[in-house]
């Protein structure tokens, strides 16, 4: 695939239905832009439709189309607001609940419930904001290609691992490993995970569906990232390399990967320090930072 590079961002996107699936029910979205003042921002989204509960492709497609509408109609006003960080959380909360209500109504129309995961990240002014439900993941990658998962898997198996009842290896093989505790379209009450943090031009964000990380371990991801950077440090080529590795492992699920990196830092060190102190002490409630 061709090199994917924008003025302020580097990125790569790749997806595959997997070895044994005829339909790909994963969806991903990347929106890159700038404010009226020329400040760059990026929004990356990934959704994994639940094929076992009806039309998973319809569910993830509906979610992404609604996100696109939000990007067109709501985000411009947020970017012009005096305090985008205070306005962003309730706005994305309404977005996720709107998608949830749409999917519940579609399920009634189809006569079968349809559902999807949805993982959303907004990057702006060296700050990231995540709104997440389900078991897609976001990894934050350091300059030395060390990865850190910054989302929480809302699945039965992951919950058992966190409680010490299963090992990670046992969870990968457990019959209930695909059971989700939270997703859109299945229940009225949502337990959304929101998180904020900081990044630099040396950080890369990896968004992926479970069809990828269930076949490629964290250690293997780090090794592949190093190999990809050494061979050709282009995020699209690295995306393709990661997809090929998952296919080599005979992934039987849809696989989707999105890599995103800031191409330049926009803040001076003093402004960055002020920005971070201001955000942490005033803008973000404590629970968002956990």
C-alpha cells in the first residue's frame, strides 16, 4: 500500500476478514484536521461488530456513521470552545448513548439484537482523550517501541484475569473468552471507560480488534514494531506486517489495526508544563485519570 503521511500526522490502517470468516464486521475511522487557529488534531475510532448476535457489520457500520456525523456536526463547535476538555467528555458520552439507542431500535426492527464494541481516541495539543466500551484495545507505544495498554478489556475472560481466577494463557483458551460484559446495542445502561493522558511526537498509538491481539502477544508486538522500524519506518508498512503476523498465527476472527503518530510537537517545554499542570489540576475530574 502507498505511504500514508499528512503534514502533522503519520498513520497506517489495515484490516482482514481472517482465515475463516467470509464477512469483515470490523470498522475503523481516522479523521485528521486542524482548528481555526491551525492547531492539528486527530480522531481515531475502531469498532468490532458482534456477528453472533445478529448483523455485526450493520452494528459497527451504524456506529461509525454516527461518529462521522458527530465529527461533522459537533466537533467543530467543541474545537472553538474555551475549554474543549470539559465539553468533550459529556459530548462523547451522548454520542455513545445515541449509538446504543439506535442499535437497540435496529435490533427490534430486525427481530434480533445487534451489538458492537466502540473505541474512540481524540489527540490534540499533546493530550489524548479516550472513550471506550468493549474489548478493542489502544496501546501507547514509546520511542523504544515498548507498548502499554491504555484501555480496559470489558470481557468476561479479562475480568477473571484481573481477579486472579484465570491466567492470561487460560483466558485465551477458555470457552467463554468471547463473552463481552459491555458493548453497544445490548443494554440500556452503559459503563463507558474514559481516560486522559499525554503524548509526544515520540509516541505512537495502536488501535486493534481482538482478532489481532488474541493471536499476537504483547512481546511479539514490540518485536514486530522494532523490526518494522528497522526495515522501513512507515506506519502503513508496519500495519501490513502486523496483519500478516496475525494471519500467520491462523487468526479465525476479523483483524483490524490502526497506527497513528504525531509528526511534530506543537508546544514549547514551558507551555507544555503549563498545559499539563492546568489540565490535571483543573480540567479533568479525578476519576478520568485512573
